[in-house]
C-alpha cells in the first residue's frame, strides 16, 4: 500500500530546526499527534508512507522569505516531502496551494499498480483542498483526520485580532468547514466531531491519539518533587483562573503549582505569583523538557471546563501525554473523553474554585504510594491499549477495508 500523509507535520529533526528559527514560541500538539501515528504505521513494512508537508511557519513567526522543496528519508518506507513556498502573508497560502497540487499529481502518476490512499489533516486547508480535488478526479480515496472543528479552533482562545485578520479567519473557517464533507472517510478525535461532520455516515474510525510504544519498557527511576504541574494553553477559559484560586484556598501540604505555556492569562498569573510564591509561572519549554518535568512532578492537572461547547468535541492531547508519564492525573470530566479513561485518573467533581480546592486538599493528603499506584495504572492502560503501533495497525486495517 502507498500512503500520502498531507499535513504540517515534520520529522523530529526538521521540527527542531523550525522551533529554533521562530521568533515567537508556539505550542503545537498536532505535531506529536501526527508524528506518533505516522511512526506507528511505518512499523508495518507493507506500507510506504510519503508525508507531504507544509512546514509550520508564517511571515509573523519566521523572517526567512523563501523555503525550498526538500526530501528527508527517515526509513526505507517513510519519507518527508517538504513543499516549497514564498513566506509572505498571502503568498504563503497561494504558493502552498499551487505546489501541493503539483505534488499530488506527481505522486499519483508515479504509482506502480499499488493500492493508494491519501490521509489529510483536515484543518490544513490550503494544502489539503487541491489534494481533495485532484484525488477525486483520479478516483483515489482521501481520508480526513479531524482533531477539532475550524470554528472552535480559531475562536475558543479569546485572542484579540485585527479587523482584517478576523475577516481572514471567517473565510478560513467557512472554506475549511465546507471542505470537510468532501472526504471519503473520517478519522475524528471524538464521537461528537464525527456526528457533526459525517452527516452521510461514511466510514469512520475514532482515534483520540496515541502514546509512544518505545516508552513502554523504559524503567526510569525518577526523583519526585512536591509539584502539581499544568502544561498547555494559559487561558481563563481553560479553567486556569479557577485552578489558581483553588490552589490558594487549598491545604497544599507544601506543594507548589508550576504552570507552563502561553496565553492571555499569563499577565494575571504573573501578578498572582508575586503574592503567592507557591504558584510559579514557568514560561514556555520544549516538549522534551516538559515530558521530563511531568515525570518529576507528583501530580499533573487539567482544569478545562466541561460545560463549554468545545469540551464535547475535545480530547486534550495532554491527557495521553500526562498518563504516559506515570504521574497521576487530576482532571475534569470532559464529554469528549471516553468513559474508559476515568477509571485511571482523579476527577474534579465540581468545577467552581471552592469545590476544586476541596478536591486538591484531598489529593495532597494522599500518600506517595496511593499516588504512585494511580499513576502506574494510567501508564499501563495507555501503553497497552493506546500505543502508536496499535493505533497505527487500526488505521491500516481501516484503510484496507475501504477498497
């Protein structure tokens, strides 16, 4: 089987280059999500994967004006094809659109009578739309991976944008939402996303994410610290304000709250930190550094509100990341998370700051052995049921049934 994986996902080596050339720091869980699935599928030697990638930069994040086409070979059956483009505010989209169209024509033409399948990150509209059009003419199946809804992914963080950018976002949302109906099958993050986009009941495989199977047998001895850690977007709408207020009210038993990331709540958080030294804003960090910190912490927390509209479509990437660290997780009961996960984490029963403070106090009173047992159960669950090789096999089996 030949597969073309169309997205903004880079190899680890290339993404490190991208990270270092940017003039601002960004959180991009999509990179890890796609990389793990790609690696999980590539373990199967019967599939040849070419990743058609728009490098995730823009005129506002990188000064370089022109990016040349590159090919990076990772394994005999896995390579990355980075598209060339002019890095301007509009020319980036136009040149990527044109060059992705040229690339898909060449990829289809080079077929040697093998089964072909195309997988697209559905939110990367300017490279996936020409792929959809050309693949349909050539009668090649195209599957959409949908990790979020366009109208939610651009609106939910509450950022202030210029009038022109707001118009651009509205156009992007409209075009992307319209293109969602043009896939032959779907791999959504949650059942609610599938219910929203898959009105015609086309074939579907729900994949909420995966964890790195290579971590399964690592036996690391980690020195734990009395730290509750949050890593992700720092927005009041994500429950950070309630969490901070709850932490101040709780009997912390000497714990500190460490918060990593960026977002509109950072300014307020830094002001609170001045009066409450047990709360520490740690700024941005690389994914590799965050994973180390998650393993060293005593508890990982995600206070995202469950009553927001986006919560039923959401499976936060940090859920699997947290659980794969072996550190126990405290979280809200989001509608987008399957019930099977809730047996392996601690839960906030209510989400007001007083109720959260009560839950925090109970958690901080748990012994090290109690916490360690919960973390180990979560680790075993995701490593045995949700590792990227298992998820990759599910996807390949799904693709085979489409023909």
